[in-house]
């Protein structure tokens, strides 16, 4: 068979990883694909003659890759959204298949670009856009295609997971973030990772595949980890939980829950044991039950591995399906049902806990556990106070909003209340 001829746009970490894997494993890849995969053109804003293989045409304009009649598939690894979106549209116009590692592109523009690609009859591969080397897109699109998906819960940002792991060892957020930046896990401006934006983009893609909901990251409730304290992590541990930054998509009666936020999960769960920069996703479905997918969520070779998997699919003439918009709607966060961890800084005097319990009860909220340690007494002004830790049963969020607002108005509450959602990740949670 004729080789599958590819053009690569972008020679950063992922682009160079693709070159390395094709050089290292070319024969094995050809066996899997049924034909060789050959690079015929590369484009990069910055010339890198030491990287470009001998005999491969190079330019600084990505449009040259699309215009090259020899190119069957365009591999987009340039990042960002503006140039990448124009490149994607050019591939559609030229009827050229495209493989992308760009989750921001898909999350922001996929609702328009993916259906247009389908109408044009071209394949779009995006395995590398979510969770790096973990084949989570293939799991949803192929391995679990005969299942009805109940929920997805995942650690899908390695930077946040590294920081929370370091905080579990006693370092505060600022120190853990500085470590992550020194090791190259976090950018100089870490907002995209630590405030959950990256995870929200990835969750939007997974939810579109799992539930047919429109690709729209603005529909994902998003909360970062910057307000999580070492104290909260220690109290969670005392209750038998770990705090992880999760992306959660769940089918509910009224719509689809889409949320990214710090979450208490039982320490017995495998997901609770995923530390450092690793990623992991649990998918719960009707036939299989819960299945866990674990591995590196970033890096040159893990992400390049996912790019090659898509290229092999295209080489085999396996059409890469795109998410279908079924009209499913995202639930507002106020309609989401979950359990809660509350840390309430309360004046150390009799009757305070009873007042808090009464407010929770009035709002239909049951208490599962309480921690109040006398050795934790502190003083603000002339008021000694102690953190009261409460774990609740599941309740709709708007009821918890009302309860927290009422508790905060008590004279005995001296600082803002900390609230973190809790998920048990049970089969039918």
C-alpha cells in the first residue's frame, strides 16, 4: 500500500515527540497501520534545522502544509486557538484529514469545526487532546461504545495533582506551586492549570463523547485549587478522605452535570492514590461498571503516542468519529447533588454546634460526621474560636448555598466558611 503521508504543523514538545517515535518505532508503526507513515512536510514558526529529518520539506508557514498535494493528513501541534482554528478550517476546505493535540481548540471551536469536518468527509483525530498518553478517547469511542455511560470522574490536570500531592506532605499552596514551577510542571503564569481552565476544556471533550452534549467549556462549572489549605487536607485525611481536583460529568434526570473542583474522595478509592503529575479517569457504565484509566497526562512521548494512535487509525481507513450533539443540556451548579465538607470557624462556647445543626436541618441537610478539637483553639480579637468540621450527606447545592449563607450570618462564626464537595464514586453515586 502507498504510505500515509503526513505534514506536521508545530515543532514544539509534541511535534518533536512525533518525529522521535516515527524514527524509533517506524517499522512497528507500519505493521500496526498496514502501511508506512511518512513525513513529507513540516512547518514551524521557528526554523529548527537540527530537528527536521533530511529530505523533508520545511517552511515557516503552516498554510504550506495544507497546500502540499502530497500531504494526506495534517498533524496540528502548534497550540493556541486562533492560528490553529484557521488551520483546521483550511484542512476542511482542502478535504484533508487532521490530527490534533489541542484541547483548547476543540473545546472553544469544536462545536462548529467538528460537524463541518464530518460533512466534508474527513477524519479528525484528537486522542492526544485529553490525558496525554492515556487512551481515554478510544475507551469512550470504541472500547465502551456499547455501554450507556453513567458518569466520568477524572484527575485530568497533572499540575494541580502535583500541588495537592505536595500539600498532603505538609507544604502550603505557594510552596508547592513554586516547586511545580521549578520542575517545569507549572507555567510562570499557572492560572490555566490551578484555576481549572485546562481541566474544564478536557472535561467538555469527554462529556461530548460520553453524553452527546454540545462542546462548550463555558457550561462547565469551574473552581481551582488555590483556596485549598493544608488544614483542609489534614481534616479530610482524619475523616478517611483525600482531596483531589476532579473533573466530573454525570448524567442526571434533568441534564448533565459538568463540573471541575476540589473534591473529597474516600482514601480507599484507586483514584485517591493517584499522586504527582499522573492523570487518571474513572468511567462508570451500565455493562462494564467502573473502569480506571491511568498514566502520564502530558509530555513529549506520551502525547506523541496518542497522535500516532490516531494516525494509525486513519492509515487503516478507520473513520475517526466526532461527537454528536444530542441536545443534552448542562445542569447549573445549583441543581447538582453531592455531599459536602464544611470547615466552620466558630466561637468556642456552648450551643454553637446546635445552632449550626439546626440550620442544616432546616435546609434538609443531614450530618454524617463532626470533628471539633479543643487543641485547635485560636483567638481573633478577644474571641477564642475553633474550627468545626462537618461532613454532610448528599444534598442539592442550592440548599447548601442557603444553609452556608445562614450559618455565616451567625454572630458565633468569625471567618468565612470553607466548603468542598464530596464524592464517594460509588457505582451508582
